[in-house]
C-alpha cells in the first residue's frame, strides 16, 4: 500500500515534510557540527596513537572531510545504484579504529596498509550492500539496540580522553576540563528532557554553544 494513500489530500507524510527555512538552517548547522566533530576526532585518535607528525594528521583530517562530503552528496543526490536520495550527512565510523591502529603499528604496513585496507573494505561494502536489505529480518530492534550500545561503550574511552583535556595535554585530567564536560552533558540532558519542539531537536547544537561559552569564561581558549 502506498504510504500516502491513507493521508488527506492536502497532507504529507512526516518524512516528506519540509520545515521552514530558519529551522532547516539551525538543524542543518547542528548536523554539520556533529558530523564535523566525529570526522575530525577519528584521524586525531589514529594520528596520536601512531605518533604521526602534524602534517600527516592534517592530511588525514582533510581526506576524511573530503570523503565525508563526497559521500554525503552521493547519498543526498543519488545515482543509479548508489545513494538513498535523502538529506543525510555521512561521517566516520569508529568501529574500524582498532584494526587501523593494529595495521598502522605494523612497520611493514604503516599508513599505506591502512589506505589499502580501507579501499578493499569499501569495495567489499559496495558488493554486499544489495544483500543488506534482504537481511534486515535478522536484525530486530533488540539486535540493533545491542549493537549501538556496544559501539557507544567502545567509544567511551575516546570521550573520556577528550573530556579530560585530550591526550598529550600537560593538564590532562584537570578538574576544569572534567567539570566543563559534565556541565555540557547535564545541559544537553536537561534540554532534551524539558524542552519541546525545535529547541529539543537543537539540544546538541545548544550544548556545543554552551560548552564553548564555558570554555571561554574559564579562560581556556585553546580548545
């Protein structure tokens, strides 16, 4: 049955609703900022763990941003056989950070080994993607929820390091950093809990602004 067949003639399904320009701008900005933080974090973690030079880390960040933007356009616009034709922002997955660190730590492989493994993994993903739709029945909500929970738990060490000031920071673990991170988390939770409508949907963006204001007020303008 067509998903619009039971709707009044002058209504739209929620997925097809177009928000006013101001709301689209704010929510889009939040989406970009959240994506940007994730895309930048992964190269920083990998580069720091492998002891790469700043120029090499900057190259990894630039490459990650370029690929994320390119894939976002492919997903949004859609081409024959590629793209879901929905306004989504593609980012970086942290599930491959562990294997990439293991590959990069091998002196016989290094960064070239990481690049090669990513290309091969991408090709495998393209070839098996048509099968994923047929396998959805094997992934009920309890399985998907568990997988998302495990990914979140695996990322807690990254979040904890950033909340403590970042690896390599001479003041790593300072109460000022931990206090700001805790207040930002509490602020976002309160917004999600008590706000409504657009304000609730902008909780992450408001948390970023709130954390920036706290950092400036505390005198820490480096982060």
